[in-house]
């Protein structure tokens, strides 16, 4: 029973690290590509002093990229998962604060310029789910078999593809808006 639990924890750890690592690579790349508008996106949240938006924008893409590389590496240290969970919690909190303020209209700044998304509780929950995918990594430090690692990677890739699909569906305009455009 303990061996089975260890195997499930190991596969879940690899799956979570793979999925979230890929999400963070994509987000960091998109933010770096659009670095000129990132300070404005951060400033729109109205949580930092205006002067702090530029330093935050300069630090965020490299921090996300470093965390993603560490998550995807073969080294199973818990601190990259903990750092990523913390960052996801900060993003979720920033979104939730602005939603509570009634500021749904601002861009989430999630890094996907082709899928501009305004703030919603769905995005807050999404960040919580991404953080939850990393929880098994906090306990997983023991080595695992290659077959188990590959199974975890396959599951993580599947979760990443599901993430992309859900983002695309979430960015579609509501059905009533689509029907009026083509009428």
C-alpha cells in the first residue's frame, strides 16, 4: 500500500510540475515578448505604487522562466514548487481584490496576448488549481522509475493541453455576442 501511494505521489508530482512548468514557460515568454505593455498591465491592478510597476515587470518574466525551468528539471527540490505556488497565490489574490473592487474589465496579464482575458473568478480558481497541481511536489523527493516518470510527463502534457483548450474556450465571446456579429 505504501509503495502504491509513493508511486501515485511521484506520478502526480511529475504531472503537476510538467503542466505548471509549461504554463509558466508560455506565460514568461509572452510577457517578455510584450515587455513594453507589461508595466501598464501590472499598474492596472492598482496594488503597487506606480513606480514599482516597472521593476515588477522587469522581474516577473525571468522569475517565471527560472521557476518553470526548475519545475521541469530532474531535480526534485520542493522550493521551486513552493515559489511557484506563492506566485500563483499572489496572482489569484491580486485578481480577487480587483474583482471585489468591481474592476472586472482589466486584462489579467496572464501572458497570452492572443487570448486577452479580463478578470473573473474562473481565473482565480484556475490559479488555485495550478497551485494544487504542485502540492504533491512538496512531499516528493525520492527517485522514481523511468516508466513512472514518463507516465507523469504524459499526464502533465495532457493537463497542459487541457489548460490551453480551456483558455481558448474561455476567451471566446459569449454565444449571444457571436450570433450578433454574423447576423
